[in-house]
C-alpha cells in the first residue's frame, strides 16, 4: 500500500497502525514446484497475469522473470527452484507448493520442512496444489492426505483440523466443462 494509506486507527496509541504494518508490509510469497521451469511457468506466471490484469496492482508492481516486487509495501512474490538450502532463512507469508506428488526425494522433504509457516507473522500459510499421483510415490503427499482425512469433514471432501484445511476431491471441482482438454 502507498505510505499515505498507513494511517493510525481509532485507538490513539499507535497500536492499530503497528498491527496493520506487521500484517501488510514486507510480505514474502513463494512459488515452489519440482523445478524452476515448473515454478515460473505455471503458478508464478498465473500470478503475474493477474497482476498485469489488475489496474491497481499493475501500477504498483514490478514484474521480473521470477519475482514480482511491490516496492511501496516492501513485498515480493518469488518463484524458486526446488532447493531447500537456497530457501533457508525465508520468512514466508504464503508458500505455494505445486504438484506435491512429485516431491519424492530427501531434498524435496527438506524443502517442505524449510518452508514451514513461521510463528512470527500474523499470517503465514502453505498452499498445496496437486493431483494425487500414484500410491507409494510421494510419502510426503500421502502423509498429508492421511492427516487430512483424520480431521473433521466440514463439507463434502473438505476436512479441517488444527493447522490444516484440506480439499481432496475425486470429482472435477471447476465450474467450466473440460472442453479445452
């Protein structure tokens, strides 16, 4: 947000201003996939298109090959290779894992563990987008699936428990027909 929009709240003691700044400034978003090409070519590219299509975001963003910067907020969205050592030390607001079925190696597990939501942010989440893959391939995805099924089913195919909300559907959930397939 532009600096002039960061006005003090009604409390009069500055606490509201500090809370809003803690939530909104210096956000770090990360797009992760099985390799950098997948990371930049799918999720990140979709985000860049949304930013380009939005008059408000387009005016404040700088879109680069694998990073989108919002200088007025000090925020970034970055596409990363599947490299846990390179991801170390991040302070994510959101991490998007694409195609978790392909995370089969020890390095992939370490990346998952490295990009855990952090307790120092008011909002810090992981979003996983994947299809199921095959049983026995990604023990990381299978463990996440089994953990999700142990939660309370709050709607068809939607499970919740502390620290996890999982939608696992065996049916198409998109509202459009698959005419593009």
